[in-house]
C-alpha cells in the first residue's frame, strides 16, 4: 500500500522539524550555560585597622570616624573587642580618619587617598591625654600600610 506522501511526491517534514527542535534546544542549553552572570568588577575600596594604646594593648570601643573630603560624607563606628575597625564598600577618593576615646589624645589622619579595589590599612597608636589634645598626622609615611588583594 502506498503512503499519501509517497503518492504525491511530498517528503515528510517530521525529520526536519525534529532536527530544528534539537538544534534550538542545544542552542538554548549552551546559552544558559555560558550566560552565567559575570561577576562585575567592584569600584569600591576598604579602610581598616587596629587601635592600640601606648603599651601596645588594643583599645575596644574607640570611636572611628571616616570623612570623605570630596563629598563630606561621614561614617562612624566603634572598634570591636580586638581593637579593630573596618570600613568596607568605600568610594574612591580622599578621606580623613579620626580616632577618639576617652583618656587618650584624639588622632587624625588627614590625607588618605583610596583607589578603586584598594584595601588600605591605617593602624592608630594613641597617646595618653594630659589635657584635651589632638594629634594630626599629615601624609601617609609610616602610618598607612596599603595591601592589595
């Protein structure tokens, strides 16, 4: 018995449709595999450090204030039990860092330049206050250690 397609000379479209379906399925699968969201490059930086007293002991509870000198944006936090602080996701720019705690002289780091994706370490060594005094550290010599990850 002769099939209608054979009799009319028409070829089956089924193999072509299956091939197209398989091709489209593979293309979609490859797209999903290779279209994993790319991890964007962060433009933020971090400033972190440890606050110590004259004997080298850490100072928990010190108030650390970070001021962006370009925008005047201020962030404030307290050091943890290990005397450490950490400002993360900071825009690049020039900053001023101030450390204060009762019984010690206030210390300021007035020119901290932070670049994109830079981690800048600024450790503070406090001095015992005889009266209300402020110690200003200008420049970055000796007080700042820059580490890149």
